[in-house]
C-alpha cells in the first residue's frame, strides 16, 4: 500500500471529526443549556477523549510491535467504523440523559448537581467515540512504520497535516452548506457515510499483500528527544487554545455575531496551522536540534498581532455599527490569527516528530500532552484570564510564557548563528515589536468616552451613552437601546389578560426595560439573563433600577432561559421572550424553535400569554418563525412594532378575550400607564390604539415563503442563511 493513501484517510477523518464536534456541541446545548460551563464541559470531554485515545492507542501498539502491517491497519479501519456508529449512538445517548434528568430527578436540577449530572452524562455520551478518534494517530503510525520504515520517522507530521486540512473542510462545508441544506442530523448522516466508506475501504486494503518490514528497532537518542519537549507541547496547546477564546471576543465585533464569524476564525486558525505544518514538512530536518529556533523566538511577538488587528482606529471607525463589515473583519482576523497559528503549526508536529521518531507509542504520549494543554487553555482563558484581565492584557499574559520559551531558545543556541538566523538580535527585535504593539495600540472599547465596562466568564459588557442614547454592548455587539418597543413587550400581553396578573417572566434581561415595565403592574417579576454582568448595569440605564432590585417582588436568575424553564416548576401569567440580536445570532434559534415552545407552554398559567419578540429579518426567517408558533400554539396574534420594524407575537393556549375599544389602558395600573408613555408625548389610550392598529395576520407573514419549514432545533433556518442569501 502506498503511504499517500494515509493522507486521504486522515483528510476524511479530520473532516468527520470536526462535523461531530460541532453537531454534538449543538445537541448538548439544546438539551443541557447554552451556558459557558456547559460548553466548556462538552469541549473538554471531546479533547480529553482525543488525549486518552492517543495515549492508550500508543500503548496498544507497543504491545503489538511485532505484528505485520495488516494488524494495525485493520484496527484503524475498525476505529473508523466505530466512529461512524457514534453519529447514531451519541445523539441518542445525549437524548436519553436529557430525558432522565427531566424525569423527576429533582436533585439533578439544582445548580451544582445539575452540572455534575449533565457533565457525567456528556462524558458517557461522547468520551468513548472521542477516544476512538484519538487512537487513530498511533494506529495509523504503526501501520506506516511497518509499511515503510524510512518514511515513518516523520509520520506524525504527515498525518497531522492531512488531519488539519480535513478539519478546515469540516469547519467550512457544514457551516456554509450542509447544515443549511440538511440540518444537523442530516449532516451527521453525511459524516457517518464517509466514516463507513473509509473504515470499510481500509479493512479491504489491509487484505492486499503488504511488505514484511522489520520494525523492532531501538530509536537512537537523536530521535528520542528530551523531557522539555513535552512541556513545550503542553505550553503550545494551552496558549493556542486559550488565545482562540480571546480571538473570538476580539474579532466578533468586526465579523458580526453569526455562526459564520466563528467558523471563519476557526478556519483561519486551521488554515494557517496547515501551512505552517506544510512548511515544516518541506523544509525541516526533525533530527536537527536547531530547526525551528526562529519560530520559537517569533512566537511571542506573533501572538500579540491581534492587538494591532483589533485596533478600532483602522479606517477611522468610530461607531460599532460600522464594524460589522465581514470582509474587513475577515482581513483583521487574518492579520491577527494567521502568523501565530502558522508558527504553532510549524512547531507542534516538529516537536512530536522529534520526540517520537515515528514510534506510535511515544507519538501518542506526546500528542496526549499537547491535548492536555488544549483542554486547560480555554478554561484558563474563559474563567480566569478574561474576567480578570480582559482581552488586551489577557493576550499579553498568554504571550509571556512564549517569550520565556523564546529566551530559552536563545540561551540554548549560545552566541552562534543557526543557519541564517541570529537568535539574540531576532529575540531583541521581537521584544521591541511586542512593546510597540502593547503600548501603541488601543482596544475597541476606547472609542466610547463615557462607559462602564464589566467582564465575566461569558462576555465583556459595555454600557455607554447618555440620556436616551444609552446603549448596551455585549462583546462589542449592540444588544438594545432605550425604546418603547421593550415596554410594549410587557404591557401588551398583560393588557390582553382576562384575569389580574400575579407574576411574569422575562427571558433575556438586556437593559431591564421590560422587567421594569412588568414591575410597574405591581406583580412578581422574574428575569433570566445568561451574562452575569448585564443585570449589574440596570442602574446605568434606569435610575430606579437598584431600588427595584431590592424589592421582594424582583427576582434575577443568571441562567440560560430555556434551561431555567426546564428545571423550574413555576408557572407565569405572562412570559416575555426577547432573543438577543441579530436574528441570526448563534443559538438564537433555541428561543424560536418548536422544541422551545414545547418547554415553555407548561409554564403558562391557564389563560397565560407568551410574548415572542422578532426584531425582523429576511422573509424566509420571518415565515419560519411564524410557522413554529402556529404549529405550537392554537391561538397566535402578531403586531408590528410601533416603530415600524419587528413583530410582537402573542401566543396562547386559549382563545384571546375580545377587546373593547379603549378598554386596554383602563386595565393598566396608574404606574403601568405612566411607564408605557414615559418616553412618548402621547396618552396611554393613543399609545395602545397605535399598537392595536398594527396587527398582522400570520398568513401575511408566512406568504412570502410558503415552502419554508418551521424553525426547530435541527434546522435553525435563522442562523444558517449563506446559500439562501448569497447564492439564492
């Protein structure tokens, strides 16, 4: 068998692995919540499986070191078949865990035990399959070692290169094509078919005549590497993945808060990693201790380039709306991400090759150490560095160990030049460049002269502006402004009730305007907000905010809104849902889907009303949102907002009571009537007449796209729109 077959094998394998990671994460969020701890658990389990599989796979191949090439080849084929089975079994296991936790196990739903229970179930669902993925590297390396000893000494970097290229395709093709056309489960079926073809093909090829190459050799010290290599692998894994978390916060403002932004950043990272690995494969001699010294020295300075790329003074930008230009945002991200990623792509396979020399056992251990750093990196960045230091100084903190490594590379070389590189002058130039990047660049938050900036493990939050121009930004994206529309989200459904309201729920706190309006009715008001820092700014937008929060009728919950409903026994007279903008924001479909409404309905009291705010979008998304509501509730009404954009959907399980002209304002307490017109020079009667005159039928909203299906968790039509928007 030709060694180049393995490039194709790992190209397909890398593609499928990224598909599984993306889809499993999505399925887990749909069932267990869109919270940062939950996302961290899923990604940690995925990476832990890769590390365990890599380590264990190498140990297995050490025991099989006397076997012929067919044995590890067939084992590799079996692994690919098992990974293909995961596309069926992993979603079913996730669903079983969700149903088990939902089925009356009350202890599992409090904050700590819920995460413990759901995390254990996620590990049970995903860890076996991720372990199989990690074991593919040592199994394939063992087969290559038996087929061609001469080429096996750099086999890890060869497979790594193919795997990264497959991962690039696995990032772009599902996000831009497959999920929009086939949904998440349809995309899993594509990956499953590829895994089955790959696994079956490898097993068939293993029955062909294979050369009998003697492989029981002792590796020389030159190839065995040294213990510091493992520490370097751990450090590069930690810093790379931690920086990826920082990049997402830094460049979201320029790329927009859509799934394609995150796919673009990941694709840039993987693409640059691929080219760095390719350059290493073409130019490096892994037996030479001096190879890559320039890369190590430059790594620290390259890690600070995002400071330059994210500087808001490019093009004189001075308003956040101007930032969302995807082309320029992509250029910024490329300048910030690619140099560092290419250098990391150069040094990582170089280190594994030097440590292992083609030995699958040693390669498995080395790769597992790199993966261990990759697990720790996002946790350190998300829960410690970003909340404490923010994006700019957090990036500097992550760059510091890379400069220490670069200094070590200079010391190890002494005063000698290594090839064309003079280490000491190069290191001095990199330090000087880093200082310039740190002290001459600015963060995007500096464009707001007056601001309050808060950071937590979920996001960076900024409150800015004065009077009616005050604004709330989360990771640089404008969430809301002071507008009467958010008051109507409370007053319209409460006025429609045919009984006095006792309590209400607001999903997504924002500036707190809807929550405040609910409280003006003198009822219990609960608000659920995903970002911990957002409710802390209530007083910035409303002077009476701190006083309202001290009221025994006010309740603030930091949680994912859907997860809160899943675990809460409470029922409400009104539930107001205000999904974060834009309409296509990642995971926003979880608050528009039929599955969400199935969770919401049991929490409405008899005669209760759900208000769903749709801020506007293309005709297809609007029709899909309307159809999901039509399929979920027997009675739905829709009102265009008083400012002419967006729609208030009201949904109920019972018929809406008839409304007599002029009746609705008289049902409002005096404080609520005053709140409704606080920012408008009209009477409450004129305001409610204006609102009621804007009613639209569902048929009108659905007519522009009669064939589009309703939004559900499998087909988030609002989030995936590339083909529809750009290719028609």
